[in-house]
C-alpha cells in the first residue's frame, strides 16, 4: 500500500544514529541522503525518510519486518546501544498474532520503533 513514509524528527543526528544501528541487523541502511533528509531502505529503495523539523512530532509507531527471531534480538540490542529506550523486550506476543515475536524501542522523538518476525523460531 505505501511506497514510503516520511517522519519528522527534532534530533536528526540522534534519530539517524538509532535507526541506522537498529535496522542494520534487518539489512536496512542508507539508500540516499541530502541536505534535507535521509532515505532508509533496502535493495536501493528508500522506504523511510527522516527529515529535520523544528516542531516536536507526534509519536509514531513503525514496525519493521525481521526474517527471524535473532534479527529481532539483534535489532533490540543495537537500538538500546544507540540510545533507545526499552518499550518491550524481544518475546512472543500471541495476543497480536500466534507467531508474533517482536521488540519495541522508543527513539529520540518518542517514536515507537519495532522489529517483528511472524515465523516460528528455528
């Protein structure tokens, strides 16, 4: 449904650091960067645009697909090391979906960033 999503951040450097480190285990990185923002994605296609804003944005929840449970754990570890705040450690969340394994981290602008795998471990 979406081609890409744009997300304003007041702490561009902190958000860039958190997103790049947290999403690296998922195979996501910088696709392009200009003076007004950063395109993050995989396979040469930016799916998330981060851009500097002076107004505090409303908190946003964004979930990224992980191929396996280890990627979810690696996402959470990297996000925490990059300054994220824990909002739900990696675990099964059967109330969302029978195979839902996810982790949640709050970023510099209070955005709730998640990695989720919908496959059984193994």
